[in-house]
C-alpha cells in the first residue's frame, strides 16, 4: 500500500506540483520558501495518505498543508502578523479575490521567475525546475550541458535572486516584453520534454505537453499581437497533433515515416495553421517559433513522407539557422537535405558537426548519422552509430528502438564481417 501511495504521490506531484508552488510563491513572495513548503507538504502526504487515504483534491490538500506550515513558521518567528491574518483568512480559498494582471497562477510563476537580474539560461533553467517539475538531469539534457554544470547554474540562480533581494512578485505589463523571450523558452522546453521524454520508460509525457499548450493559449489571450507567442502556440498545436500516432499499442515510439497519418488530430492541425496565419498577418516577419511552425505545417499537410515538400523545409531550416544558429537546427537541416537531394550531402553536414565537437554526449548526432549511413549502404558503420546512440539516450523506449534498427541492418559485404 505504501509503495502504491508513493507512486500516486509522485504522479500527483508531476501534474499538480507547478500549481502548488505557484500558489505558494504568490502567497509567501519567495520561490525558495515556496519550494521548501511544497516539499514539506509532500513529505506529510507520504506519511498520512497511506493511513487516511488520498483526498479527493490532492493538489488543494498539498497547498493547504503548505500554507499551514507557512503560518506556523511566521507564528514561531513572531513577525508578519498582518500577513498571517490575511493568509489565515485565505486558507480555505486558494484563489486570490483581487485582480491580477496575469490571471493564471502557473503563468504568473513563469513571468516572476524570469527576472532580468538572471541571465537568460539561468531564468529558463530555474523556471523549468519549478514549473516543469523536471529534475536537474533532464534540464541538463535539454540544454545539452553536463549535469554538474546545470546544478551549479540553478544553485547560482537562486543565490543571485537572494543576494539581489528580489521580491517574488508578478511584473507589471510594462515589464512583460523584457521577459517574454525567456517565458517562451520555458513553455517550449516544457512542451519538448513532454513531446520526447528525455528519460524514463515512456515516449511521451503528455501531461507536460498539454500544460505547455495550455500556457501558450493563456499567453495568447494576454498578448494577442505578439507574433512569436502565436508562432509558439502554432508549433505546439501542430506537433501535438501527432500524439496518437507517435506510440504503438505497446507504448513504443513510432517514427514519423511510419506513423499512420489518419490518426493525426486534424482539428489541432487546423488550429496550428490558423495561429501561424494570425502571426504572419501581423507583418513583422517570421521569428524562430514561426519558422519552426512553418516546418511543422509542411509535415502536417503532407499525405506521406514522399509527398512532403522537402525543398521548402530545407529553405525554412536555412532561414532558422540564420535567425538562431544551433547545432540541432543544422542537424535537422541535414535530415531535410537528405530527403530533398542526397544523403551524401547530408552526411557531409553531419560529419562537419562531429568534427566541430558539438552535441557531445547527445544521442541525436549518432542516430542521424546512422540513418544516413544506412541509406548509403554503409550498414556496418550505421549499426555502430545506432548502437552508440542507443547507449547515449536516457529514454528506455527510444534506446530499444535504436537497438532494433541496428539489429535489423545486415553488415555490408565490403566490411568483411
């Protein structure tokens, strides 16, 4: 029973954790304190729920327990009497009655955590940990940096906020534009972790992806004339349209080329196309999220891999690479080049990335290189690359898929195997 409850608590925290911390941060005005209170409440749940049962509204239970602990702390310190009185009156009512410029607790938390006193990467990393509930290892993989580097970055971000005596409060509308880039990054990286889980034994973490889509919609209501916010929502809608086809009945990953496109969500595709059209109609040119949405739309509108407009996708990746140069963008361009023209041309791009030493420790480069080598008939090399890639990914389902692909390749005769 205790083990089962522990699993339920972990699942509840993945779904409710961001809202619990967001509510507490709004109340106590400090992110670190909010996190500590939330973890104390989780510990209390692990002690009480095996005996008393899981409450009907576990998120509200965790929030109420954490608030009570905050009250106890203020009482012991004999300070903040007025705040204690106000919080006590609010104990049973989680939502604030007063008007807030951002009427969503989680989005408020994202904006508040993306404080300009922090560097962009620190803003995003800290917020991913709190909002996305991601562990440090998962965040490190999203940033393609070693885990110790990311640990130091998050600790330093918290210390910087403390040293600067930054009040944990929601910025006014005049400050939103300065934080928007980081907010968009956070939402997209939360979606990315949901779309392709970086570790574990599931391909998707749909609760994360759907929360990111929801935050994107809230943001669009808040800032309806921000083209990149619209572009991000378009991108997420288009990618989320494939969820039903991305895994088979056993929960294993299904690659784009093998997906049953009849299972794609046409309403999500229509929403994504409409959002991209709204962004384009603003006439400010396409930014990174709009360009990625345009690429996703090319895939969404194609009846098959062969019918996909790969030439256009190559052009879009070239534009994306000029706007936001990145080894991942270049790797994706290589895949598009292999489909539009010649896998040998694509292999030259990939080998250039390998020679530059980028994407070390990531499974992405060897997995793409393995695919290209297989298409060129160099199957012995391809098998080795796919095996290397399977050892680098932390997602068990993805690793199994890469191993199966390696095993399916017959060694080429010229290799002497």
